C-alpha cells in the first residue's frame, strides 16, 4: 500500500535568477468568480499547502509559487503564493508562467504574440517574442498601473537614524531606498548586510504605514534598494524578509521604481529604464500609457525579461512524514 497522501506536478523556472514554481495539479478546485476570490478561497481552505509546496525540504524561503486558475475575463488566471504573504501581482512570476505555458504547449507561435492574465491585482497583458526557432525568447509584461502612495515618508531606523523613502504601488507596495548614501554596495557578497539593513528599514516603514488608508489593507512595503550609476540605469536589490530577497531586479518593483522616477522628473516619458540585479542580469522597462482613476495618476509600465526552465517533477507528501507540512529556519 502506498504511503503517498498527495502528489503535485510542477515546473520550476527562474527569471533573472529568481524561482517560480508553477503547481500544475493536485490543488482542489477553488470557488470564486474572480482570481482574487479564488485566492481568498485558497487562503481560507488550503493555506497549509503553501509551506508544504514552497518551504524546506522541498523548497526554500525565497521560492515563489504560482497556481493556474480559471479566469472569466482573461486568457489565463494565476494566484501567487510566497513564504510569508500572498502576492497581488508578481512580475518575475508572470514571465516564468509564460515560459511554462510555452513549454507545455499551452501557448505557441500559432496561438499568437500575446495573452492576457488575470491576477489578484487586476488583468495584465503579456507580449511574447518568439524566436526564429519557434522558442519563446523575451517576454514583455504590461503591469497594472503604478502610482505614488506616500511621497517623502521619513522613518527613524534604530541604529541608523532617519531614512526618507517614496512608497509606490505597482501590484504590491515598495519603499524606494537609495543604497549609496547608506554605504551599501549592491553586490552578491553584501547580501547578508543588505538583508539585515533592509529588514530594519522595513520594520520601521511597516510601523509608520500600519493602518494608513493609502495602504488599502495590503501587506507592508518591501524595501527596494537602488543604486543609479547613470541616467536610465540602475542596480536593484529587493529585501522581503530577514532571510529573503528577490534574486531578480523585481518585475513589479522595477515598474514602481520607473514610476517614481517619472513622477520625480528623473526620467522622461519616452525613455527606457534598465534595471539589473546584483548578478548583472537586467530587466528593461518603458512607459506604455498614463491613466487617471479617482484623481490618481497611474503609470502603466512594461517590463521585459526572460525566464528559463530549471526543473520538472512531482512533489509527494507521505502520510507518515513528520515534515510533510514544510518548515523554515529563520
């Protein structure tokens, strides 16, 4: 008699170094007329699967999961899950989904050069660059509109002093923090220092923004450190938790950063922004359009990048495994 209690087929990709695990089966049908409602149903009934599918011993703190779900308003639907919070939108994950769909044959040159994706944050457009061999090359994601939430927020960080940040929304909240004035060099060997510093800053920002109407009940802003060697060029490191950072430049974070620069007059609307991660792998971004809703100007940013296949398999949960629920050692 088999001891396997559940099985979940998956495909792993990475986008500029950050993983996306697409769970392609095993999740019971979710209720709800929208992707957001289906995500809320997953949170309510199946949140125990999130650590089981993402955390050790089958994953790690930085693993991002994606669950395809039906959509009534778009070609595809997806919910994004992570170690600590549910994501309204995930740029690197959307690019990873496109690569997964191409690998499985759900999209191809025959199906067209674009598709729409409903996420909990709204519907996004995904444009596809098919190479001459018919393989998917670059993906261009037009994100939900980004806008300034809290300009010039100043927080006092213990042991560091005052830090000033713009808090920007682009599917999630991001707090923009210049790295150079803090003496922080955004290099692989400095990740531990960036995590420690970024977490202290994030805690201070979380305390300052908790309950504010601008936050709309969404998770606290993550800290996006940026260093800008030239106009239209940046290096970015996003700190999510004391043990978790985005290996990519962060897709939605790049949208937020570009919106901030447009608002601050640091970029023209016709310019392109090139954001690289600490490994030197870039995303590029440009403005698609501006919109106004409820008196707030939104910036629809297109972010471009590539994802690569890294693994395919099946996650098993055995009945007598004492760690079948997953674990994190922080």
